C-alpha cells in the first residue's frame, strides 16, 4: 500500500449522474457498496464530469446529480462514514486527469470498447472528452490511492488501463500511486433487460417495460414484471436455456439473499405468474425503504447541502495530497507560501 494514512484500505467508486438508477445499478453496485462500507474507507463519487462527454441538458444534469447523491444516502451509505461527493467539486480530478493524459497513449484509448460503442452511438459528437474518458476515470481512482474499486464487468477494461497508467507512472517516478484491485460483487448479479433477457438492463432502453427504475412505484414494478419476457417451457429452472426465467430468479435471489437452488426449490411446481408476482414483491420490499428515505432527504435541503459541503472538502483534502506529490514528481515548480 502506498502513502495512505486512513488505517483502513481505501475504496473508490462512482456512478454517472445521468438518468435514474435502475434495478441493475442498485443490485449490481449500490447494494454491494453498502456492504463494503464498514470494511473500507470509502469514497463514493457522483461522476458529473464524465457525464458531459455526452450532451446534457444542464438543468436535468444538475437535478440528476443531486438525486443520485441523495440515492447513495437513501440506499444506506452513511455520509458521515463514507465520503459522498460531486466529482466537479474537487478540481483535483481534472488536474490529475490532465497530467495522466500525458502518460497515456492514443493507441490504448483507441482500443477501449466503451469508446467504440459510445462513438458509434453518438456519431455526431465524438469529442475528445469521450476519448479520454478512461484517463479521467483513472485519475478518480488514483487521486485517492484506492486499494479496491468495486465495478461491474463492463468496467474491467477501464480498471486495466488505470492499473497500466499507474504502473507506468510509478516505473518512472517511484511509488506514487497505489495499484488498485477490482472488487467484483458476489454472484456477479448482472441484471438483464425484462424484455430482451440476453441484453443488460439499461438506463437508456427505449422499451419502457425493459427496465425497472429505483423510482418506480409498486404498481409500475408489478406491471413491468407481469410483462417480462419468459419462454414456453412452463417449468422454473435456473438455466441458460431459459434466460428470462434465470433473470427473474437472479433478481429474486439478490433481493432475498437466496441461492438459485433455494429459489428453484421454492417455486417448484408453481407457474410463471406466481414467480413474477413474488419477484415484484421482493423488489418492492427492498425499494420501499430506499424510496421513503429518498423522499425524506429531498425535503431536507439544509442537511443535504451540509453533506455536500463537508464531504466535498474532505475529498478535496485527500485529493490535494496526492496531487501535490504528483506535481512535484513531474517537475512543476513549488508554490510560494
Ligand atoms: N465509468 C463508470 C460507469 O459508467 C463510472 C466511473 C467513473 C467510475 N469513474 C469511476 C467507476 C471510477 C469506478 C471508479 O459506470
């Protein structure tokens, strides 16, 4: 471990401040974050700098960033113990990203699958920020000397490049950065679309029935599950050949802390309709307390503002420490005090 003084190991993660959190984000990330928050010194960032690599409506971005920050707290992350903050409030992210840009090769960035996907999707706006997105992400992590980064499979390539950049920098300047490890969630709760169960559940799905949002009410959740695509086998098994049923079972297991075998036994001889009903109820069961807390927090502006200020300053303090070290290593003149 290099140069941290927190005692516990450091964890960093973040989510994009766009749109509304999905059941997939919740089960795949947020729920896991809460479990990890006792063991690690955690920095949970609302990555709004990353969001503008795609054109955003300013008012909507501001609102969804605030909603996301409140959802982190509503989901159970204690903002006194976890540093929950906006990336844009800590200028060290952008400053370190610039430096790391100069230690990252065009070829490396050209190979990133997320860049290829996003530039295909937004052909009219292939901006330089989209290209250097992974460098900013590396800066996020390295700025806090993070030991572990909980992310989903789709972010593994980003973690790889982060480690490569850190190792390259360390090879030149000595032990400046901690080399972060990936932390994968337990049963890799990858939640799939309810309409096309071979595809990941996504915030931006055009089919409104494909995605469950953390803000959906009970009726909406039930209706979406009732319409979930299954198959004509009529038998509940946990198998790749029944992706729709498997996804429902995965959701059920993640919400009730069950094993797939246990769930299959529970539903033996029962129909798809009953399974869907039970899955919907399990989801409502875990969403309800989060939604209630979210509602309460959204009415307490002063409290949230206080959290934003305090945690922003705390993050800035740690960020500055790394940044000063890096600036010195690369040869920037010392500040006169
Ligand atoms: N790119 C990540 C995503 O879309 C979000 C992110 C930005 C992130 N910086 C990070 C995740 C640093 C982990 C660590 O999900």
